[in-house]
């Protein structure tokens, strides 16, 4: 895992709710892949919202997660970014 010098701990009071927006290829299994990763880090019932791009090439998946620490936040970004069909995690 890549260690980044983020300042999440200075900006947020943990635990907190954070919405992640994951941009990926418009494939039916994108939300399932995202939820699978999140279930290993922070098990919960997730209800993603999916918005297709104007050309239909990409999907923006927004998903709300309870994050308990800076390290967990970084892990979520790293592991979601590692999904093969994900292009960006915001």
C-alpha cells in the first residue's frame, strides 16, 4: 500500500460520513466491485447512486461510507483506485 502524506486527520473529525465518487467504465459490475472492496474495509449496507456520462462510456458511482480514521480513508482511496475498471476516485 502506498503511504501518502494526507491531511484528512486535520480536516475531518473521525468517525464521519464521507461520500466517495468513483468514476469508472460503464460496466454492469462496477457498483458490485466497489461494494465488494468497501465490505472488506467497512462492512455496511451500501446504496450507491449511479449517473452515466453523456456519451455512456463512464459511470459516476456515489457512495456514502462511515470512515473511522485517516488510515481507513487512505485505504479506501487506494483500494477503490486499484479496481481495474475505475479511472478516478474523488
